[in-house]
C-alpha cells in the first residue's frame, strides 16, 4: 500500500512537472499559438489513441471506426455549447457525448462481439460511415457545412488535464481484474471462456470504454478548434488514430504516447512540404512494419515500479 | 455407492454426415478419478468439448449435480459451464502466453472476486484489498505446485512440462468440482510423467475433486485411475476398472487389431 503510494506520487510528479514546463514556456513566449495548437492536437490524439489501443492492443478486437465515436463527442459539444456558453455547458456536453457514444458502441458491439473474428472491423467502419452521413444530412448538425464559431471553452490546460485523467483511468482499468480478463480474451478466447470468462461481456466493456474516450477527444477537439465538419471524421481520420496505435506498439500505452508526440511533431515540421508529407509518413510506416512489426515499443511499458525494483536489485548486488 | 457429479445420457454429436460421438452415456461420481482412453480419432476430445460446452451436442442430456440440485448443461456456454464448476486443460496447451504466470492464475479467479468498475479505475482502498487477496490466493496455489519462482515470467518462457503444470494450476484456480485433463502427459519424458502422476494424485487428495483424464500413456492411466471408459469410433466400447479393461477382449482388439 505504502509502496503503491510512492509510485502513484512519482506519476503525479511527472504530470505536474509536464504542466509546469508547458505553463512556463507559455509564459516565456517560447510556445506561440502555432506550437500550442500542435501540443493540443497531440494531447487529443493521445486520448483517442489510448482508447483505441485498449480495444486493439488489449482486448485484441480490431476497430476501424474510432472517428465515428469522436464525431459524436464533437457534435455533442458543438451543439450544446452554442446555447450553453459556459464551462458547465461544456462539461455537460462531454457527458452527453459519452452517453451517446456508449449507446452507439453497444448497438454496434452487442451483435458483432458475440462472434469470434474480425467482424468488428467491418461493423465499426460501417457504423462510423453511418454516423458521418447522418451528421451530413441532419439539420441540427448543419449538414455538410458543419458547425463553426463553437465557443472556445477549452484551453491547452483543459486538454492536458483530460489527457492525464483518461490515461490514468485507462491504465487503472488495464491493471485490474477487468483488464486481465480483457487481455485473456486477446491471448486465447477459447481458454478464457473455459476459465469462466464471459468473453463477449469483456470485449464489449473494452470497446465501450474506448468509444467513450473517443467521445471525450471529440468534445475537446470541437471546443478547441471551434470548427467541425462531417469530413473531419471520415475513414482517414480513423486510420490516422490507428497509425498512432500501430506505430507506438499494439498493447503499449507508453508507445501510444511516444508515437502521438513523434507523429504530431513530424506533422507540424513537415507542414511546408505539402503532399511530400504523406510520402514521408507512409515511408515511416512501411519501415516500421518491416523492421519492427509489433510497433516501436511492442507491448513494453514504462513503469516506476520496475525501475524501483531494478535499482534495489543493483544496490544489493553492489553491497 | 458414491453420489453422481455429472451424467451424460445418450449424447450424440454429428458434424454433417460424420458422427463423432454416438449415443455415449457416461457418469462421473464425486471424488472419482476416471480415465478416458481410445485410439486416435475415437472422439475423446470431442466428448470433452461437448461436456464443457465448447461444441454443442446434437442430442442427449448432460446434467450436473450441485448442492442446489440437478442442473442441465445443455445449451450452456463454456463460460457458464466453467462457472458451474467444470474446468479443463487442453491437448495443445492454451495458456495466456504473453501474460505472467501469476496473471494466468489470477485470470482464472476472475469470477470469485468482485471488483466494481469504479473501484478499479479510481483505485479505492477496496481495490488494493481485493487485488492483494487475489494475489495471495494465486501465490498460495503457485506455491503448492512449485511455481513460485517463475510467478513473474511470461507463460511462453516456461519449459513444456511446466507449461502443462501451469495449465492444471490455472484450471484449479477456478475452484472446479470436476476437472478434465486432456492428454496431460503428451510430449513428456518418463521422469516428467512420473511427476505428473504424483501431481494428479496430490490434486485429488488435497482438493477433493473429480478428475477425468484423457491419456495415451497407459502406465499413467493404469496407475492412477479408479475407473476407465474406452471409446472407439465415437461409441463407448467398454467401462470398468483398469484390470477389467486390460483383460477385455474388445479393448484388446481395438488396440492391437486382429481377431480376439
């Protein structure tokens, strides 16, 4: 218990330090609006990709419709905050987005996750398209033109805090009885079932969890960027999130962080190269697939606990 | 006469035109050690799969006798059957390879511990208590089977014999009343088989459960089991004690061929 407290405190320290560093840079003028935009995009991508990694890397189900759930959150925020222009309105819209995303995930997940295999990939891809086309044709969402002038109720600090909270919650979920049950499904579905694990239920839990974090990412995106259109949430958007997960390591949250940061920075640095950017991007992916198919970090995770026990071991060796 | 634990009456499984299991009736009693033998393709593993719900029966009735009375297992999913108290190992080891030995065992305990969603994501004191309880229980089980030293290793790193042992430990962690072992000695050398024989006896003695075992290694089967079923071509050929079976002309014919 006390040991756990120490590691939790270490993580809290890292998070506070990150906040202070960004805040100081902001204060000193090192971070201009251009770089801030990059940092916020990275933060939102981390939220989206950790959720997707939970689905793909930990429960072993393949989802291709993450942008669809993101769209639900984004439009919930876009619509609600236009009438309720307060922070409370924003938080309410986040909750509404999560609830709708959960319902949508249940509708897609319940029939497909009962089956073994990659049915979820097709179903989620279809569901994301349905969501996009609905948004495209509804009056309340302003059709293909999208929503603009969404009140800027989100600062980089909000995104940072949300990023930390969703990551903590996701990691805690993974390192619990539920997380282990979810991973057993990835490892061997038949064996898991024979051990009394209700595989459908746990797959659904991971999928719904991932979908609700996507909605959070969408809400933040809408409130920060202030303009959203159905085209922002097409299949390419889903694939962009998938790339982060695959590049970082399927089953590694640490990897997701690194990949989101690397790709986000690369994206900004290469902005002037136009279409050449996409070539560099794809080249990087091909190289990764050839030399490190499990992603940059595979399933490796950074852990203060392991670091602590290693140091203790080394100390005892030296003594 | 001891009381029954599981009975299967007239169960049939056909895959299209092929009848893999034909009208087989078996009964396993409380605290019994039963062997299931037969030539390759006789339908032994299929019978296990039917009894554990991995494949549904075409016809016939399977009933489990519990403290709450008789329970029909027909149409139940494998997870429900496992929760009812039936656990198993697999012919081709199916461990959670990338996960640690400890996690393999803790996963099998999932249904015996309650840990709410919000308890775990917000790490309340109750979460740490439940986790500690689970870990202690798992370590205790690992200690009984000499696996404490490898508790933090991924299961895939273990030698073959130890993997088989871990699979048995994992099955026991679900607290079964009935344990199916599908060829536990396959691929083991004589020394490992002797260890396994001791292990199976120890399990039955310490855990007071019924064990059904599919095995080709006759030295193991004849040494440990109290009663044997012999399957051939999906049908029950004989039933009896090991010495009865060894003298049964039909069994000798099935195994050695020729006129007996």
